[in-house]
DNA sequence: ATGGCTACGATCCGTAGA
C-alpha cells in the first residue's frame, strides 16, 4: 500500500499534473493540501475517473484539503474536535483497517505574529486530538504539509533560518510532541540523500539551487512504521512547467 | 539587496504563501 502527501497549491491548476502523477505512481492514498476550492467545485468526476474515492474540505482562495483513496473512506472528520476554526485544514478517514489524517498546518507567517500564535494553538489542539486518535486507532497515519522543518538537516541554510518561522524552537517542540505520542517520521526510518527537501520557493531559482525545506511529512504509528518499507520525496513534479512549490512525499507499507 | 514567484479575487493591486 502506497501513501502520499502533496501540497498542490491549487487543485484547479494542478489537476492535470495530479492525474498524470497518480497514473505513474499508483498510490493507494493521496493527501492533498491547498486545494483552494469550495466543496461544490471539487473535481469529483475527474478524481473518480482516475480511480479514487474522495473526502474533502475546502474553501475559496485559501487552504483546503482532500483525501483520495482506492477504497471508500469511512468515518470522515473535517476538523479538530473542539477546536473552532474557519480555516479548512483537516480531513481524516478510516480506510480499510487504517486511520488516515490529512493536514495542512498553518504557515505561521513570522515568529511573534498573530498567525504564529494561531499555529502553536492549532498544534496544541492537534496533539490532544491525535493522542485520542492513536488510542482508538493503533494503525494511524498522519500526512500533510506540517509547515515545520523538524531539524537543521531539513533546512538548506540552517544559519539563515535559525529561529525563523518553520524552524523556531516552539514549532520544533510541537513537532517533537507528535513523535512523543508514538508517531514516527517515516522519511527518517531510512537512509536518505543529504539535503532532501519537499518545498522550494518559487523565487530566486530556489529549486535549481536546492534551497528548500522539508516541511511535508508522513508520520506513522508503531504498527504502521513496522510495515513501512520505503519513504521518499518525488522531485519529478517540481520539474514540470507550472509546478506546485511543494512536491509529493510517498511511503510504502508492506502487507 | 528584505526583493526576487505564483494563485487568487479583486482589479490593473493586495493578500498570502514559506
């Protein structure tokens, strides 16, 4: 079983790339972020034609998440329980015997800003919810654009980014707190190339200079981590015309 | 050098992303 996460930065613009990529990669589950589409405008027919069921929660212009799966999603949830939020950042569902949570974490803008405070509040609520989810579902996968580079090796220029949003100590503590629940960073279960990133700024030829961050993640409970045979970043879509600034991360689970 | 792209919805520029 192949699980993937991809911040597509507009599903409308990236739909053809998503369809091509899914045909080539054959994932069983795809978590999408920044769909930027109201639910009424979700491309249901195209996604179905590509062989996926879909659960989604979107809004105009900003945010929006979707969970694509070969099997019908059950028990769909589209918010962190008890955390009131206008912003559509969460969709979770049960797929077969696994619980899958798709997340688009707040960006945080700048350390000390209102958006940064919201990001940390959001992470607090997320941790409490995932603790609950883990207790209920030992086979739990959490995928998404978490907007945190957990370690310096996840940053192209750790000095320049030191203490900045995505890298600040409170954000890294929030990421660690998820791992402390019993989740594992699937990417780090394996030897990886140095300077592996999942996002590159559109400006300054950042992709060509590999000036990126690893902020898109797949976290697995122990039961799923034990089955994980590979996890990699697929840079191919970032090389296409009109790419998303993020690229997919894929994990493979053995039966 | 604090910009530099891109997407969006509103115009012909502002907001947001990270």
